[in-house]
């Protein structure tokens, strides 16, 4: 039968996990609610514009584009901000582990070393360290506090590092040497990822350049080629009529076809914006949510280029 102390520790762990899950759910829920509200507003405006009930300054397709941007933009930027926060935590993690190892060499236990190190400054990692120190001061074991930290951050690097530390602490012995080794390994891993990030950034830039070249091509076709073709066709038809030959089929471009072609150009830009943005996110970080941010930027850039510049 479980003792009263074991039940108390289990209940405390369950409460901490519930608090952690609630914090994540609240942030995600807020982002989703904002996106849904903007999408609903844009959809209503687009429907009213389509049926002609209200005359808005923009076309109905423009509000559909705004709805698409609202669907991918907020979550994309939220995912990018979260990823940046985690990257900042991982960058300062080796410094924290080194300081804990130094404290451990003075005879401190792992719990006492974490509490002492919590007074330092580690950037975005500082709140997490203070939270671990507070949990330890409340009576939470050091291994459990480290595990809760791993569940909050939950990246491959942090999970691997914390697993090694917890096993070393449970096994006993000199934890300071293990912490020094883990700190060095984390530093090397971060440097390797930074080098890879710099290399991948070049490919992301290529994706952006290809997208804007595509937009420039469409602007040239829409602003120069189609009007010239329409003008040339009209001149040939007028010359043929003046000569008594009547109109020549196939050499004129009807005016009502140009808006259709322009609409097709706009759709092609939307497809490229979403697809190229997701591709850029996968290339850069191997993450589709990160790519939503790039899709949002390309979508807005394409809309501005075709509607305001074109």
C-alpha cells in the first residue's frame, strides 16, 4: 500500500503537471480565438461583398486573402516566438550547467546547487531556473524539478541533457563531473545547430528571391504584356475592317478576359506564397508551423504587389 508521503508527492506532481498544461493551453487557445475572430469577420465581409448587399472598398477575394492570412499568420508568429524562446533557453543552458557543476564541486547537493545558481542571470532561462529553485524550496526533489523543466521546454537537446542528469543524480556519485560533460556536449550541439542554421538561411533566401521574381514576372505580364497584346490586336482588327476583310479571329483580346487572367495571376501568387512559405519553414527549422510565418509574409507581399503596385 502506498504511504501517505507517496500519495502527497503524487498529488503534488499531478497539480504541477496540470498547471503546466493549463499555461500552454491558455496561450494556444488565445492565438486560436484571435485567428477565428478575424477569419469570421473577413468571411462575413466577403460574403456581403459577393452578394452585393454592402459596397466595400475592396473586392470579396481580398477579404478571403485576409482570412487566409489570419489563419496562418497568428499561429505562425506564435510558433516562431516560442521557437526563439526555446532556442534562447538552449543557448544559455550550458552556462547554467557549468555553474551548477562548479557549485557541486564545493560539496553542495544538486538541489542546493540549483538554488544557488538561480541567483545568476541566464537570459530567457532565468525564469525557468527560478521556477525549479522555487519547486525545490517547496520540497520537490531535484530530479522531479528537472523533469518538470524538461516537460515545459520539451526539446530533444533539453530532454537528453536532463535525462542524463537525473540518472546520474539517482545513481549517486560525483554529479559535478557529469554536469561538466553534459555542459560541454550541449555547447557543441548548439554550435553545430547554429552552423546548420546559417547554411539553411541561404536556401531560405533563395526561396524568397524566387517568389519575388515570380511576382515581378506577373507584374510585367499584367502591366506591360497584356495591354500591349490588347492594343496590337485592336489595331490589326481595325486595319482589317478598313481594308474590308472584317475582323480576324484570334488576334484580339477581349477586355472582359483580362480580369479573369488577373484573377488567375492572383490565385497563382496565393498558391506560391503558401507553398513557398511552408517550404522555407521546413528548410530553415524542419517545422511547418514556422513556415506559416513565411507564408504570411509572402501572402501579404504578394497581395500588396498585385493590388496596390500592379
